[in-house]
């Protein structure tokens, strides 16, 4: 079962952050006024199956291509010098594309609805690195360009995605949306969908919404 935070349009969410461009400093979310919607879901029953069913529902509603992106450091703390390369080879063997951006690797692959049976999807191991979904009608390379080196390096180092002003502007332009994980204060799995698309959970048969918070109250799903 999920608590659901609905921001149509996006509000200032007291439980979320923005990243300052050019640094790792995080500041309180100041999204109000942007031409975007944001939906937050937190699983309160710790069920991995319920999270995968939620992802299926969301992707089915917005009907955009989904690309899974995994980012991890070239030099993984406390691990051997070849550990990052071993991770890359595992993804390549499974049919993913990979690239290197200075201090980190990226692996990316299109995600089909029929392949969503877990979160993270496609056999991604949370210990590998940070993960998110980029959503849009463009090809994989074009979608990946929305996640510039500053974003993907932060994702690799922290395993946590935080948008900055540049990323918000790309979403407002309507070229891409993003789905990523933000857990609540008790570490229950949380999923955030951010973009121009709108969704409705009133008829979602396979997703149990127990509480809905709207607008400025949407932060309550995380506390």
C-alpha cells in the first residue's frame, strides 16, 4: 500500500531538495511556479512487488519510452581497482550499453513494460550504483543527454538523484521526464515521477493508495 503525494502543478516540497548548479550543495525544494507536475509514492508495506506494479502503472499511463540508467564510480571506495570494470562487463553481457564520463561509468538500456518485475528493474543491483529512469519519445542517446555529467557524477557518488535548475528547465521544455527513488524517513521505498505529464490513480486497480496528500501537503508521504 502507498501514500501518494500529488502536485498538479508542482509545489514547494519540504521533504525534497534541489542541487545547486556547479556544486554538491543541496537546498530545500523551491519548485513552485514551474510548469511541471510531481507525483510521490511511498510504499508503507515494504513490498517489492507493489513497487514494480506501481512502476508498470505509471509507465503504462504516460506511454513514453523508458530508459534505465545506472551510474557508478570508476574508483569504488573500499573495493579493488577492477571492481568498476567488472560491473561494466556484467551489464555489457546482459545487453546494456555503457560509457565512461571522467570519474564514473554509465550503463543504460530501454525498459519494456513486460520486463518490470522488480525495483530496481532488469536485474540492477542497488550496490552497483545510483539508478533512475529517463522517459521520453527520443532515442536512448538523446534521452541520456538530458542527464549531463554533473547529474550522473552526483548520482554515482551518492546513489541519490537530485534535480537542479538546468534539469528542471529541460523537463519544462517537455523533452524528457524522470522517475527516481527517494525513500522516506523510515527508509521505506519511495518513487518520484517528475515531468509535464499528468496521471490519475483513481482507477489504478493494482496499486493500493491508502492516503493522498495534495499540493503543499505532498511532503507528508516522506515523514
